[in-house]
C-alpha cells in the first residue's frame, strides 16, 4: 500500500487527536454538564410556554375588537412583518458567526490539517441546518398565529 493513507483514515486519525486533546483539558464534570443542560432546557420550555400563552391570550382579546378593514389588513401584515424580522435576525446572526462556528482549539487543528475537511464538518453543518429549520418553523408558526 506504499504507506499512503486513505482520506477516511486521515479524518479518523485527526478526529481521534482532537478528541484526545479535548479530553485532556476537560474542566466540567458530566454531572455539571447534565445539570446545566437541564436548567437550559427547563428555562426554554418555561419561556416558550409563556410566549405561547401571550400569543393565544392576545388573539382571544383582539378577536372581537378587530372588525374594520384597516385592522384586518394590519393583522394580516403582522405575519409578513414577523417573517421578515426573523429573516433579518437570522441573516444578522449568520453574518456575525461566519461560515462555521468552531472553538479556537478545533480551528487550529482544522486549519493546519492537510486533508479534506468535508467529513469533519458535515455533522456540524447538518446539525446547524436542522436547528435553523426548527427555529424558522417556530418563528413562522408564531407569525401565523398572530396574523390568522
């Protein structure tokens, strides 16, 4: 085989080096990480339920008072405006973060590695795409609930 490595082997080797480097510098225990994740998830659920309650109560309160044409037109415009606002926020965040968010340690390993980075960043790209799609779906549903 002439000592040549396949591209997949190089990626596995680099991933292993990154994993060993990270594990040697861990400063948070598993219990602390699970506790922090629990607090973050619980907070997101509570804040989300509060926001949904506000939207539903707002719809109930304004349902009987909005009868003029201009009020109905304004209500229809809220969905479009919230969609444009969400798009603007996503583009602003994408411009701030850049093409890929990595820690400085991972960035130094990736920049100096003489290999195809596709296999390394594919998982992160798919995860970010799914998170963005879910966030967009939630924002779209909120805008639709406000305007319907």
